[in-house]
C-alpha cells in the first residue's frame, strides 16, 4: 500500500505539473515528504494535486502506523500469529532436524540437539504440552498440530531437512509420518521410536529406515547393569554385546596402575574415556601415552564381561 501511495503520487506530480519537469526520483521524494506532512515546493494549483496534499499524509501515516503496530505485536507476543511466524523461520532453514513429539523423550532430544548447535523445528500434537514453553523460549520454530497432516511436514521444511526424529508414543503414527516424509524427501534420514522391538526390527528392514529404536531395547541394558554395578554410568547393546562405561578410582596394584592408556587398551580391550588425576583437571580421551597412576579417577568403556573380571577399582565407586 505504501508503494502504491508513492508510485501514484509521483505519477500524479509528473502528469499534472508538466512544466516543472521533475524526475521520477524528485516526484517520489515529494510523495514521500507528503506522507509525513512535509510539503516539498510550492502548493500546487491543480485541484487533484491539492486534494493529494491533504489525503496522502492521512493515508500514508495510517499504513506506516498499522505496519509498525503489527510488527511490534508479532515480536512482543510470538503466539499471536505463531504459525505464520514459525513458517517464515522454518522456510529460512536448511540442513536442520525436524522433531515430532515433545514428550519427556522429545524434550531431552531437543535440548541435546540445541546444545550441539543443531537447528530444530518441532511439531507437537498437544496444545497443552508441558514442554512447549521450553521451545518457545529457545526461539526454535514450533508447530502445534498432528504431524500426520502432510501440511505440517511441508511447513517444517522437510524437503530441506537433514533428518526426521519421530519421538511420539504412538508406533503407528510414527510409521505413518515416516512414510509421508520419505515420499516428500526420499533420502531423508529417519530416526523412529517404537515400543515393540519385534516390529522395530521389521520396520527397519522392510522400509529401509536406518534407525528404528525400541524403548525396551534401549532401556533394558541400563536396568540390568544398574542392578549389578553401582559405578556403571552408561550402557548399550552393540551387535548383541553389552558395552558399558564404568567410573572408578585406580587402586594401588590394580591392572591399570602404572600403565599407559594405550597399554591398557592392548592388554584388556577397553578404552579410557576420561582421566582425572589426583591433582589436576579431568581430560576426555587422553593420549595413548598418558600414564595412569594409583589414585587417578578414570572412566573406562568396554564389554561388560571384561570389566566385570578386571578389578580396576578396589577402593570403590567415585
């Protein structure tokens, strides 16, 4: 509307004041001056131009004030017109992650991705979800609705996304959304949550989805080792082998005391993830030549059956 006011006013000045021989730039400037009630040059004699001298300030300022008010409301209250705001943000993103489902798993995944510097677009079905404000405070695009509606995936920029994470608690909904996303972008990486481990394996093989994660498969190792070893901080299954991460304080005379990180790996097939000397700062992934001394606190990773029989920690868990 403002462009129309300026263009129309400039054309009127050029057409109705031929003797003045104003350039387009001068005519546009006169129209722009009128918007703010500042007349440029003498008061015109043409009746229509005189009418413009009174109309343009009212019309132009109305348009400017309306635009300023609308933008101010959008910035101050994001939820007013949130969908359009988020659509604009998502359309400007590339190589981002689309996260569907903002439950307890989804919000943890969201915070981890943001901590790694990855941009995330979130789709959550429940408008009363307890974690919606976390996403809004972060400033990431948030769409509230059912991702099974293809329009939500399109608005989230699925065609430009690097991957899709489906973290809802509905197996069939997750699968349906994954297939829709594959149709919109065949090569997108899909990480799919499923509660049924048998179905997870079949979906991964049958639909060529690279990562289908069963909650029971992921949590079972953690429950099992927590019942056995209190100093195991993490666990996972890799090709059927239970791999654990154990924190311990190296005791005098233990297999780790006096050995380097590389020697420990060669002798027992385990890796040292972190070393914290008795006096000094902790270091992640120490050099293979780093010597481990009695009293050092180390984080060791390896097969559970190996760490179960090798006594690195005779003092007790850290």
